[in-house]
């Protein structure tokens, strides 16, 4: 087993725990943390995204034996990350009710930058309802197909399509407001 | 092929390209992640952001260990 081993092999070793298990899980973290970070940074402010990423991989390690198909690790860890991000968002929403000044994430608050770059797109996303932001990120950042989004969000096919349509509509409205005042 | 809306698909894919490319800018969190995992072995895991879900799992694990010790 080494860093180039398949997810199937690494998860199998990691499930056995001990030092080889630690090492195997380290390889899994190194391999998958770039896209998990990308996903979470698109959903949450950076500081929160980094915390949720750590919690995602910790939760993954704790629950690894519940993963029945080892090779399905990426989709499984994505589900944990998406649920973790939603929980973090909900917690912040409650906190923001009592602290209005903190309700706009600082790093998203500069619309002066062009909306064609990552900060601009993230700013528009931050102005949207969370469920719409979430489905847009899964579709256009993670480039998941409808079936994969259904699995990740535990929703039916038509519900995902409807949510995606509404998300695109809302994004366009916010985008136009930001670009045309 | 997804049964998705029309021309806006291309516009969204193009617009979100900058976020997809950000994968190259991520920080390496391996050390803090594995530190938290290893500290969990000893039962000293106590991160302030630990949520109830993980806490319940940990209680289950430690509960099992205690039962095994008793046997």
C-alpha cells in the first residue's frame, strides 16, 4: 500500500485501524482534500470551510466501517461534507439573528471586483438562499450529474431539477443586480 | 445526458470555472486532521467545534471499549 493505491485498497486498510490504517487514511485525506476544500469554500466563508473540512474527514474516519463499498469513498465523503456545511450554515444563521453586524461574511462583501472571477461568483452565491447555493455548487463546481446530486442531497430527481431551475433563476437575479446596480 | 435547461448550462459552467480552478489554492490540512484523529484514540479529543453527532459516535465507541474491558 502506498499513496498511489486505489481508494478501494486504502479504505480497506484504514478500516483495520492501527498505524497502517492511519497511514492509509492520511493518503485518502491528501488525495481528496483539494476538492473537498473547493466544495466547502464555495458554500461557506473560508474559516468555516476549513473547520468543516477537518470535521468532515474526522467524521469519515469515525464512521469508515459504515461505508459498505470502499471504492465509493469520494461520494460518501462528499455527502458528509455537504451535511456538515449545512449544519454550520444553520448554526451561523441562528447566531446572526443575535448579531446583525456579523451577518454579511467579510470576505464576500466586496462586489467591486469583477464578477467573472472566483471572489465575484462567491459573492453572488453568498447572497442566495443556502439551498440554491448548495445545488449550484454541486452542479457547476463539482460538476455532478442529476443522479449524483440526488444521492448527495438525498432528494428525488424532480426535486433536484426544480431546485436547480430555481437556483439558476435566483443566481441570475442577484448577478444582474450586482452587475447593473 | 441530463434533462437540463437549455442555453444557460453553458453560461453557468463557464462562469463557475474560476471556482473549479481554485482547487490549486487549497491549504494542506493533513496534519491538523490526523492530529485530531490520533488524539481521538486516547479519548482526549475536545475541539470546541465538535458537534453532537460526532460526540454521540465517540460515546458509542468508548462505551463499547468499556464493555469490552469488562469482559
